[in-house]
């Protein structure tokens, strides 16, 4: 199956996400062994991109939800856990 985003063919899942976002994943996730200077530059670039496109956060959130719904819907199966009973300690009488 071919995935075409904005006129470009995505061959891998990573390429699909990068084309959908318009940025490389490494910009948001970082890379192994990046220096403090590289990290600061990456975060600065990310802040600039978010400032230029304030709707990007919502777009990414929607894309993540749609992807989970399509490929791993069981992640949305939330089960309430039984709550632990809280034991109250007996109050001690205060001497006057």
C-alpha cells in the first residue's frame, strides 16, 4: 500500500509521520548521545516551529489518537482499578 502525503511517497512509518508533521522526528525526540549544545539548539528550533504553527500540537495529538485507534485500539481500553482502603489511625487523647 502506498502512502502519499503532500505529494511525497512515504515508504516507512517514520517517513509517513515526518511528512504528516512536516518535521523530522528527531527534532521532537532527540537523538542518542546528543550534546547539551545540540539539545539546546534542537529545543530552540522546536519552540520556533511551535510559535510559527500553534495548531501543530493539536494536529500531532489528533494524529496520535487516530493512529492508536487504527493500529492499537486496545490501548484505549481503560479499566478502573479497585481503590485501596485507607485505614484511619486511632486518634489519641490529648492530655490537658
